[in-house]
């Protein structure tokens, strides 16, 4: 699932008439980087939720055929937050038994992690069903210097030294969202904290480039970097 329903308030005025996932860096949109990375890893069925100017996202990406994937859309009349958006899209995300884990990624990040590396984790979670979530953590950016969670021997903890930032990339069991009624706006953080306290969240550290493209300044800097790497003027 690609989470693409945010309003992008910090990106205004760029997002006044364009949804944040369709902002371009290096010649293509932010959400297209995610689609291409997912396709390289072998993900075929992709769910995208949207709310603000969602029709523009559907018009831009279509069925996903040109990316080698099948896109299914989960529209929201009002933004349901991360957990609410995932719960609302659950019929599209798992199998009939409700036991198949899935990968969810934020549309507004740029990350050079190859998602194929997460497939063994997904397979293990489907077999063992012990962990409710697996989070990818990254170095703390300047605007989030205190981080979110600690990582100790592949287990996420709420307290500890060397705190890291949650990347917005995670694998989840459907059970994590089972108490949420479709259509309710629920944040993900409280669910994760409870699961972490129960010892049911694993994690890993990604040391490569990751950017939360949350402001026009960060967007401009990433665009310049990628254009320079690609030789685009």
C-alpha cells in the first residue's frame, strides 16, 4: 500500500492545486519512485489511498499497467490518518483469512532502499505470525533530531539510547488494525506503541539515503540532487 491521502499543508502553495505525491523530483513524481521500487521488488498488486485531489492521482497513474503493476484505489472522503486509511483499505490488502501481512510505504518520502530485501521478513511474518509489525528505521534528520524508537537486536523499543526515526516504511499484520472500524480517522503511532510494549514489533536499520520530502526547500534540494545525478538541466 502507498499512503497518499495527506493534504501536504507544509508544501503550500505547491499543493494548492496538486496533491503532494504528484510533485516532481528528478523529472518524475514522488509516487512514481515508490511504484518503480515496488515493481522492481516484485510487488504486483498495489493499493493507493487518496483524499485531497485524489482524482488527479488516479488520472496520472491509471491502472498501473505502464509500471508493470495493478493499482487499486482506496478513496477517502475525509483524510482517515495512517491507521484509519489502512483499515479502510483492508479488504484490498490481505486475503480472505485476514492473515496475509502487507507492506505500506509513505508516498511523500524518497528512499533508496530496495524493497526486495523486505520479502524474507514478510514471508517469515506470514509463517510465524508472532510480530504485528516490522519497521524500517533511519538516521534522524535535522528536523527530527530526537528520533522515534530505539532498535535493540532487531526489536523495536520505546526507550533506549541511539534512537532512530521511523522511515514510513513498514510491514504489518492485519490484526494490528482489527479493532478499527472502516471510515474512522485513527493515527498509527498509538497502535505501534501498544504493540511495541507487548514486544510484537521488529525492525531494521537502513543506512542509505532517505528523505522526508516535507517542505518546498527539501523538495527543491532533492530535485537538484537527482537532476545532477541524471544529467538533467
